[in-house]
């Protein structure tokens, strides 16, 4: 099956239009580099053509090949899965798209409360009450009105947890999302998240990760490894949003060498908050971190710097006021016009 897809990808007619030719070239480049992180940039460029190509198989075929290959870079495989699901949903195959995403283990079951005031971006370091809360019936003085915990009513088919339709107000606000991971023994997991704005991530009451960068949400903008105790582990995400969609991506991966993964549960009653003494917050490199490391070793490689700009533009893993992706693209252009 893989050989058939590859033959189809490589076959190009003499009168093929330039868009299709470009798509085939990007697909071939991604497949040629598949065992390295450097396959990510052509893959991102290829997916950026989804609105231009007449035949979505030009995108779907290389994604499918990457998912079938036994040896592919971890981040490249993750992108191929995201992009393949996106193509399936564009074809109207919503259920199929959701099935493709399932191995990425997005966490979508949450209680949420908000919004609280984030005018002037001052809300991230203010505890509005929910950070130590154990009563889901409690109410809090929100931004202009009283707010309560609410269960997010439906699961997304894309992994994105949308809060803007659930919480009011939903601009320049702080919002909290609460879930639980149940482990049958002490273990470690990697939590990957992408947020609409700055964030604070607490596990069992201990801050495990944080960022003050304001940006739109994208999958895996940050990764952190945390230790879980046996039983229920409280995971609280605090979003500090300025504008744009109010929501986030959160997924879990079993850490390398860890004895077990955890199960997402949402109890009707929140157990007492027992702060963990386990070490928290070991950063795990992201796709963007990987490209930054490559560029550090090859600072004069203009093509690699251009790829880094492409990855930054996709991930948005920087404060958008800093225009980091555009600046890297300008540097690449200046190095090799």
C-alpha cells in the first residue's frame, strides 16, 4: 500500500499545473527527510497549500505514508497525523478525522470557570479563587458578573477546547480549566499544550509550567514532564487571554521509560487538594526548540533559517508582538536573497 501511494505521489504529468508540481515536490522532500526533524518545514509548507490544490490526495498521500512508516521523527509523525486529520475533515469525514487524532491523546474533558479580569495583562499572577478550589458549586466575582464552574458540554473533533462560547465575558480575561489524570501507580507523563495567551499549569497544586507570551493557540507550543502520584491527580490550566479565540490544546504522552500512562477522569465531586511533593516541571523540547537547536549549530545556513521561520509561523510559540517568525524570515532572505 505504501509503495502504491509513493508511486502515485511521484507520478506527474507533463501538463501538470505549477501548484500540483510544487505540492509533489514538498511531499517528496518531507518523505526524503522523514527520519529527521527537518521534514517538518516542508510538511508545514505542503499543508499550507490545502486551499490551493485541486486534488487533496497530493497532501493526504505523503501524510499517510509517514504514518505507515515504522521510523519517522516523533514531531514529524505528530504533524502528519494532525494534517491528515485536517484533510479528512475537509473532505467531510469528521469521524474518520477524529479517529486519526485519537493516538495523540488530546484531553478534552474539563470543568471551566471565568472570565476574570485580565485588563493590562495583570491577571496571570492573581489568584481569583479557583486555584485551590474543591467545591464545584462555588461562585466567584468575575469580570462584571458572578461566575461558576461549568462542565464543558461537548468534545471537539480537532483537539481544541473551546471556552469562548461557554464563558462570558471572553475577551481580555482569565479562565480556568480543571481535569484529573488517574494513574494506577506513580508515573511520569509529558503534557503538551497550546494556549490563547499566557498560561499557568498546576499539577496537584504545584506550578509545573508557565509562560507570559501572548499568542494564538496551536498544538504543542510547550511541553513539560510531570510526575503523577498513584490515584487522582489534579490538573489545572489557567489561561490569560487578551484577544482572539479563548481556548487551548492539551494532550498527554507517556514519558520515555515511564511504567504507565494515565486515564482522564472528571469526577462529580472534586477531592481535597493534596499538594504533591513530587518534583514538577521538567521541560521537554518542542518542535520549535528542536529547530532552534539546529540553527544554533548551523547559524549560517540560510535555508535552515527559512525553515525555522516556517516552523515559527506555524507554531506561533512566541509573543506575537515580537514578530519573531517575520524577523527570522528577513534574516534568511538577507543571508541568501
